[in-house]
């Protein structure tokens, strides 16, 4: 594993807004307007985070006319599932971690 590249991946997912977007896409494709409504954030904010996630290869986009539908790419769903399992096992240990910056 290339540690520096993996660290960038986790930092990218470490942003709460990007993680909320990724979690919102677990149920399938979404448009920017859908994510704006769900998250209550500005369209420009959502678009910037989508561009970041897409640039990292974590999202795919399907254009339909003037709209774009975003979906999870590759095995991102599996990573989210593994994260849920790990959090269920560690519980409060992660939340109480004194090294969180």
C-alpha cells in the first residue's frame, strides 16, 4: 500500500460534508439539487465537494441533458460498510481519541 496516497484518500473522506455526500450516494444516483436539499448547503459548496470526490476517483457522473447524476465509484460502498463494522467494534474509543485534530 502506498501510505501517502492512502492517507490522502482518508483525509478526503475525513471532511464531514464530503462524507455526508458519499453516504447520501449509497442509495443510488443523485443530482446536485438533490444533495443540496438533503444537506441544506449551498449549491456551490456541494459542487465543490463533488468535484473533489470525483477528482479522487470516488464518484462517477452520468450527464443527462443539463443535469448530472452522481454515483459512488468502484468499491466505495464496501469501504463504507467496513467503516461501519469497525466503528461498531471500537465504539466510543474513536470518538474519545485524544489525537483527533
